[in-house]
């Protein structure tokens, strides 16, 4: 049994704005995961047949799927709810395909294909194997290629790379066909719904007691189109009217250090 399986769902290649950027980011994300200090893990990239995937580090494999492109990947004229529902369904069934290939994993962690994770995650889980799982409430926001990190203490509200959940709590079906679309969207396609659902079932998630991930923003392949951290936390109109909050945000900035690079970015 593998202790932690990291699952990276990759959108259909027809939904990518720039596949070369996606591949570059995915390579960096896999390097971050592969930097774990405890070796009891594996990684699964879920991608469509025909998608050009970069070389995989040791302990990674690819689960190939044949799902069609998401027709509402870009919102266009769709309602916000239809847009989000379509995203949850597409992401969720990709996640499910990866999970079904790793049924023997004790825990799953879902990782977006452009984010970074702490090298300490698997080691922490190894010391708390009876836990239900954890939300990553403390993390960093990082401008793609930048030299600054912003400490964020409501990280799980903003970033999909924020859940570590014991596998049996998902209630995985025997086959993908046996899963209802509502279950797929709620349990696998949304990073904000599963926590309350598990809490209602008497299996609440804990909060990871250290900064566990980095949310990459301001890159041209981003589906969320998240603006730069300077735009989000200092230069938007609302923040210009709240100078005290802007000063508080300023205090949350950190320079990217050699330690950060070792822990999150896979640097030697």
C-alpha cells in the first residue's frame, strides 16, 4: 500500500491555451512533488490519449483517458453555475480515473498542474496515518517566475491544491461508470465542497500545521486567470481604499529564499 498518491488531472489538450506552457508548468509541479523527504508516495498524471506529456520523474505514471474537451472550459455566454459545473465534472472524472488506478493508496492529494507542494507533506502524513486528512489553510501565492511569495492563511478557499484526504472516506465506486455525476462534482471536482461533506459525516479534516503549497498565479496558461499578487493584494481599487489592509498585506510578503526553493520548487 502506498501512503500518499498525488494525482494531477490535466485538461484536454484542446482546452489548453498554450500546451508548451502547460508542459513546462507540469514538469515543475512534478519536480516539486518528487522532492518529498519521505519516499512512501507515487504520482499519477491523468491525461487524454494523444496528449504530449513531458518526461516523468521516478515514481510517476500516466493514466490515459478518452474524455472529450470541456465545451464550457471558457465561460463565454454560459452562466457562472454552468461554467463551474462543467469544470467540476471534467476535473472530477479525471481525478476518479487516477484514483481507480491507485486504490491501494492510504491517502490522496490532488494537485493542480501548475502548483507546488511542500517537501514535508508525506513525512507529516506518515506520522499521522490515522487522521481523516487535512486542508492546507496556510500556503503561499507566487507570481510565475517572480521573487516574492505572499503568505496566505485562507489558502484552501482559493487554490485547488489544498486537500489531503484518506482514501476510504471518498467511498470510491468499483468502476467509473458506477459513479454519479453529482458525487463526482462534489467529492472530486470541487476543493471546497468535500470538507463540509466529510464533517457532516463525522470525519472532519484537520488543518495542516505548516505552509503546505504554493499557488502559481499570473501565467498565460492559467484557467482561473488569477491576476498577479501585486494586482490582487495591493493595486486593485478596493485595496487602494483600504491602506491599512494594504500595509498588512505588505507584511505578508517574503522573498523567495533558497529554503523555499528546496522545500517547494524541487531545487537541489
